C-alpha cells in the first residue's frame, strides 16, 4: 500500500507540474504574463507564513489575556500580501482569468508553503551548526 501511495503522489506531482506549465504557456500566449511565477510565489509564501504565525500569536494572546493586536496585524499583513498577488494577476490579465487563476495559484502556493518553511528551517539549522575549520599546521 505504501508503494501505491508513493506512486500516487508522484503522479499527482507530475500532473500539477504539467498543469502549471500549460497554464503558464496559455497565459503567456494570451496576456504575455506567466500566472505562476517566482515573485508571486515568494510573496504568497510570506503571506501564508505571516497569517500562520499571526494566528498563533493571536491565539496565545487570547488564552493569556494579552495584546491581541500584534497577531491581528500580522494576519492582516499576510492577507495584504495575498491580495497583492491577486491584484497583480488581475492587472496583468483579465478580471475573470485573473480571479480564477489566482484562486488556483493560491491553493497550490498554500500547499507548497509548509514544504518551503521546512526546507528553510532545515537550511538554517544546517548552516547554524557549520563551524570554521582552521589549519594550524602550515
């Protein structure tokens, strides 16, 4: 059963990659704009991270009867990042295509955000443990 799950995940990732390539090709041809791009991805990931940590900050403050505004502001900033991506997509395409594809891209970006965050944390942990090596024999 594990092998079937792995095969299913691989097939799903291939289908997602093909969909992204097809969508970019169509939007590039029609609007001279790639709907899936690195800039929008980075802004969306930052927005989702801000919303997640803002929600945690808000929930902790709610339990401890602390300042709720910090978490609310962080979630608001994350929401503004996501709305900025939607605005850019609509500005560079049509209203209907921009809205529909923004929903699709944000779903894909939301699914990719935990993976990106995990990779960033692993990279930070790896580089934090790196120590300089000095050769004193020369």
